[in-house]
């Protein structure tokens, strides 16, 4: 598909090309006509001289008279070939070049009409004229004159050479100027496209740079900026709503939780105590969800402040593993830690711990009982200055179709939903953003049935 720029250039070329072609044809035709007219004028001059001679001495057709006529014609215009016929069609005198020519109706000339034609004699093109000569109001002779068209042909060839240089040059210049003009005209648009590409839900306050000229591009940019303003406001109010709603929900949830816990102490019936336990764990889940939504709203609004400090990553891993060890032992899951090297980096310890706990929690949650979850800390591996934490589980793994989605908000793979594994689908989305805030990245590799490996890589200053 052609771009607008391409279409404009093509349209210019087409219109200008057609105009040039029309001009060229007109110039060619009129030049040819004027060159022919010039040639005919020369033939006419030659004819008038012969005519005068014949009028002066109409009866002098002896050899000396013929010779005089011949030299006259030959001297005046050596290139003009001629033949003189009398009124009976007998040749009075003729040039050898015309001797072979049998065309031309001299009878017509006798009737008073002249004739013009282009003839080929001896592979050479000639302008041929048939002119009646009147003496005392009676046509006595007929002049057949032919002049070679070499001059006309040379002029026409020169014209064609000129056209074949001038037309492509003019077309090239047209295309070039159309290209330059459209490039200048579209430059602000290209800039706007570049800015538009950079805009995401995180920097909706960015605006397109508008061109100074009050043209269509500016109107388009202005309309898009106005639209962005409305989208930005809608996003902000939605974030505010989520943040406020999560915040408001947390307080009653905490109150209900403590009230239920209090009530549980005085309830003797086993069944009632059990349903209070279920309620408590659901309230726990809701509180966690509200906390996560609040955190996401802060991350979206770039309001989350990291408390950076020196963190020993190996120690943080040991601490995190200890925190989830109760969960693991409930399922008899072996937690194996492999530390290649002690690593210290700049990070917000609590936020990083939350990321690791989330990944470890998932690994234990999706691994079957009596299996293993391994955690490795690899420093200066493939990329120097980056440290890697790999958390590998023995769970069902994640299918290739689901892999690209698991870091999206509220996304829960079909296995997690079907297995009724508890969760909100928000943990990985938050982990990804927190790791990104630390200048790192989080990725996953997995094959169905072979578990999943979550990889967190972070920048650090190696002190080898
Ligand atoms: P959830 O609270 O549902 O665990 P997450 O954001 O932590 O939310 O994970 C999103 C989805 O990614 C999960 O619902 C699950 O389908 C999939 N997932 C995450 N970790 C694992 C894992 N270790 N093994 C298999 N699937 C996983």
C-alpha cells in the first residue's frame, strides 16, 4: 500500500507527465510544420526561377535552352531535384534523381491544381511539389520538384534528443520537489507519531508537539491533545476511585476481622467456629486484594516512593525462605537454596522481599506435595553487573499461550482457576512493576508438565 507521501508524488508525476507529453507533441508538430514550410518555400523559390525562365522563353526547348534551364535550377538550389513536363506529358528536362520516380499525377496539375507529398527516392525522404506553369493563361508546363528532407529530419531528431533529456529531468525534479514538500509538510506529523508511540497509561500527561503553522496537521494534533486530556482525566479519576475504594474497604474489613476473632473465642459450637474461620480467611483475602489494589494505584500514579538502602540479597533470600518454610512443610515441599556468591545491592528491602515472597508463595502453591522448589542466586552470569534469582518449582507449568499474559492484572491461567488455587491475579503484575522500579526485569520460562522458572534480574555493582 502506498503512503500518502507516495500517492502525492505519484499524482504529481502523472499530472506533470501528461502535461509534458502534451506540450512535447504540440511542439513537435508545430516545429515539423514550420520546418516543412521553410523547405517548401525554398522549393517555391526554385520553382519561380524555373517558371520565369520558361515564361521568358517558352519555345526554347533545344538542347542549349535545356542546358540553360538545367544549370539555372542546379545552381540555384543544388539539392532540389526537378523534372519539367510539357502539356502533353513529355519530359522536357529532368534531374537524374527524379528520373526513376513515376508518381505524381501531372494530369491533375494540367487541370490547374498543385500537389504536395512526401516521397522516398533512393532511401532518402523528399518533399515533393507538383506545380503547373501558366503562360498566356494556359498551362504549358508542369514542374515536378523534390527537395531532400534531411534538414527537417535533423531538426526533428535534435528535438527528440532534447525531449528525451528534458522530460525525464523535469519529471525527476517534479518527484524531488514533491518529495521535499511532502517531507517538510509531514515532518510535524512524524514528530507527533513518535510522541504518540511513547505515550502509555503511565505518561498520559504528555502532549503532542504542535506545528507553528495553523494548518490541518495542527488541528489534528490539537484534537488528539484534547482527546488525551480527556483520557488522562478519566484514567486519573478511575485510579483515584480504585485507591479511595481500596482504602475505604480496608478499615471495615479490619473491624469485621477483629470482631469475628473476638466472637470466635466465646463460641462453643464447632460448626459455628468453622464458619467464622472461613469468614476470617475470606476477609484476609479481601484485605490482601484491597492492599494490592491500593499499591497498584500508587504505582500507576508514580506515587510509590522506594526506601533504598544496601541489601544483602543472599541474606534476604534466606529470610524469605524462612518465612515461607511453614507453608512448604505443610505440603512436604523441599526448599533448596543455592547461593553462588554473596551479593549486596541498592534496593528497597521490604518491596524486594514482597516480590520474592510472592514468587515463593506461587511456587509452593502450584507445586504438588512431596516435591521440590529450588532457589538460586547467580551473579555475573551472562550479563556482567546483573544478578539473577531463579525460582524453579515442580508445578504443572504454564502453557505457551498463557505465558505472555501471566504478568497482566487479574489474569489467572486456566489451571489456577480450575484447581481453585487461591489468588487474585495481581501478585505478578505488582512484582513486575516493583522489579522494574529497581531497574531490573522479571521473566518466566516454562513447559507444560515440567514446572516453571521465574527469573528476576537486578543491577548491582560487582566488587570482584
Ligand atoms: P495469583 O494470585 O492468581 O497467584 P499471580 O499474579 O501471582 O496471581 O499469578 C498469575 C497467574 O500466573 C496465576 O493465576 C497462575 O495461573 C500463574 N502462575 C503464577 N505462578 C505460577 C507457577 N509457579 N506455576 C504455574 N502457574 C503460575
